């Protein structure tokens, strides 16, 4: 079974983000806690510099504004939990984001609309696109 290799899940609120997540590069997954305490991944992402800040921004995007993200944060299968891990640097975070993206079905299964893009100024290719 695919694994995110992250800590959590935690309830998706600013308190949990501020107390658990540090201001370093890292990766996250947003998802839904189902009735039987299973975490269903909906979106994977990363932060090149400050994971805590990025997660707070995602939370605000989902809860405070209309549109695509707001829809994910509403309804029966709304996003209400997150998992995260810290990374050595932006490039390591990118590599892990690619792995998560492919392991969890890419754009077909995730709410991620596009394949992860490398950090600005970095020429890195996805190691998991090979042979696909
Ligand atoms: Zn790829």
C-alpha cells in the first residue's frame, strides 16, 4: 500500500499547524478523516521554505475564499485533516512531493490539478515519471 511517510493525521486548524509544524521546508498532505479513522489523501503539496506558513495559507485559501479550494473544504468529504514531514531542502521536498503525487494516483485521483513543479531556479526532473 502506498505510504505518505509523514506524521499525523492531525486536525486541520491553525492551532495544530502552529504547534506541530516548524518553519522549514517540507511536505504535506490534506485529506479527509473517515468514520473509521482512516486518512484519505486528497491533495499533496510542499513548501520550499516554510511549511508552517504554507499550511496556514492553504487553510485560509480553503476556508476563507470561494472556488476550487473552498469546495474541497465543504460538504461531506471535506478536507479536515493533514499530515506532514520536514525536508532537508526544497529539492528534497520536491522529490518527495513527486513520489507522493505518483503513489497516490496523480491528477486522476488527487485534487492536484497538475504535476508538481520544481522549485524556482532548480532544474530537477521528476524521478518517478520515468517509464510512464
Ligand atoms: Zn512525475
